[in-house]
């Protein structure tokens, strides 16, 4: 990694940051902050873009790209728009692939969940033409002014147009742990073993549910030490057949949210509210299905916390899942050019 691949050209690629970068990551994992320097802070430039940039931005983002996570684009697209920067978004259910790579995206769709149900509608052979017209307009002054909207695809494949994303015309659906979300397995303790924790599930939905944006999970907890970590997995379940629609993870040293270490607390006797935020998602959950929320110490390929702790979940009004839902009948849906590759038509 970092430009070192085992050949004789490696020596020409070496620079101090190859050592400082990984070292900063290790120290941040251990101490919960960038105590070893400002390696990441000096590379953060969004604030300077919002203040100084005079150009345009076309963001293309895979909603299941866990290399360049969706939080790189959402809600960045709205920040750009709010600061007068002409911006457009193309957000599909891809992973770390180009939107027109039919074979690779077909192979990934077989995994189930994680946007895979959006195949083959996720294939966008028109994306490069759209980008060319964008550059022609902004760099050459040729053609016509692009539409400055967001094209967003749901996990079930449908494409729609939003003025901004997340949209501003959503309704918040709040579900409490222990009531609307009933604990169906596990105890209230999350152990630092990546496999032990409570599972909550809703009653079968009485109508289709359309979710967008960044759901929140505010959960009241106590810990055995000043530390710990929570991983939240959100699933759409048809009986026992469940698919991943989103996840969130939090180092409890940041329980108040944001980028700065939160106030400390008294282990065992004290409680804190972990204000977790899911990575951006866009999901359709059918009538009769249920929403499942599982809490663990870690998941996916995230590291376990350096401050491992038993985390006890307090159920009730202080622990809620908050979903931003919308009326699909009020939205503008459209069908992009259809994929004619053999993997799309077979």
C-alpha cells in the first residue's frame, strides 16, 4: 500500500508520510484523537472549498462503496449547494466500481442486500456522456446548462430526482428500543467479542416504507470502563430472510457526536447517550416486512475498540431509532437508459 508494491521503483515513491500516516492511524485508534499530530486535519479541505471555490462539483457516489464511504458525498452535496456552488449528484447502489461495470456489479449483486437488489437498474452507461456535457459546459461554455439536482437510486433499483440529498421534505419516524422495536434475542449487554448483543425487531409493516438520508440511533448506555464501541446493523427482514440496508459505528469516547472527544463519564454508575448516525442509505421496505436492528461491539471490517468495554443498553424512550421517511407518490421517478449487456438481460 501507499505506493509500495515490491518492485525497484518503491525507493522513488518513499516519503515520510508513508510512515507518519499509518502511525497516526494507530495512535488515533489507541488514544481516540489525533494526539500524534495533525496528519488528517491538514488534509481536510472541505471548509476551504466552501469558502473559496468558484467552480462546479459533480459528485458520483456508490451508496455501498466502503472504500470511499457515502459520508464523503452525503450531506456534502447539500453543503455545496447551500454555499452557492453549482453541484450535481449521481448516487447509485454501487460499491467501489464504475457505474457502467456490468460484470463486476452483477457479481456483487449475488451477495444479497447492500444494494444488490438494484441490479441491473444500477448500471448507468450514460454517466460518462453526462459528465462530458458537464465539462463541456463548465470548461468550454458549450452546450446547455446542466440540471443541478441529485439522481438517487433506492436499494430496490428505482431512480428518482431530488433537489438536494437528504431531501428537506421528509418525516421523522421514531421507534423506541423495547417498545416499537421489541427485543427478540440477546440480553441488554453488548460484549466486546463482536458477536454478543441485543437484536430488536419491529412488528410487520402495515404499508411500504421509503427511507432516505442518514438515520440516527440515540441509545442510552452504561459501560464498565470509560470507553467501548457500538456497531448497529439495520436490516429489512421478510420472515427470517434479512438483507443489510445500513450500518453505523461509534467509538463511545465520541458519544456526543462530532469530531472532538466527548465529555467523560462515570463507568457502571453513570449513563451516556450515544448519538449514532448511520451512513447514508436509501431503502424501500415492503409492507409485511419487519425492521431489524442488531447491536454489537463491531462489525463489517471495523477494528474492535482499543478501549474494550461491556456496554449495557437502556431500553425505553431514551433509546430511539430515528428514520427519515417520505411519500414516494410525491417524488419524480425516471428510468435511465436500460442496460443491454448480456448479464443484464440473461
